[in-house]
C-alpha cells in the first residue's frame, strides 16, 4: 500500500495552516503561531474525556494531531469548560513569556483549522462531543 497522501503532504499542509493562522491572528512569526496553536489545542484537550479527545484527534491533520497528543497524560481527569475568556487565558498561559497569542486566539485557530480538515469528518466528530466542546470551535464566539 502506498503512503497515504495526507502523510506525504503533512509538512506542506502544516505550513499552509500556520500561514493562515498567523494571518488570522496578525502574528509576525511561525514560532508565535506554533505556540498559539499548541496552546489552543492543549487547552481544548485538557477539557475532554479521553474517548472524546481520541475522536477529535482522529480528524486532525497529522502534524496538528501530533501536537494535540504530545506531552499528554491521559490519566489527568478532564477539567470543566469555562468561559471563552477563561479558556483564552488558559491557551495564552503556555510558555507565558513567549506567548503572543491575541485574545482572539481560539477563533483564529478555529478559522484556520476549518480550512485544513475534512469538513464533514470534523463536523461529525464535533457532533459527538458535549455542547461546550462544540462551542469551543465556533470561530465567531
């Protein structure tokens, strides 16, 4: 069997995602955008039950999937979702001294992500998640 195309193109697709997220957030570097993305993904993950996190990870592009699961302790119980402001502050707390994520970071990542996933698979995965988890990925919230 040949290597799946999504694996073959993983780096190019990730670079495209980073460029879009960087523009959405008006950031200036790939490093800033990477930190923002990692903060948003890990914030989301911290609020999901294990089975929900696995379902969500399964619809992410390969590099974003790797970021989502890296450094994960699945023994940690999920935290309750807070307000959008609380979740934003949580995402901004990753590497605080090097984090330039704007207050719109969750929506900025959500907009970029929506253009870099299989939309029907992503929608189906979100549909199986709790309402607070679905709301997290609303780019307009």
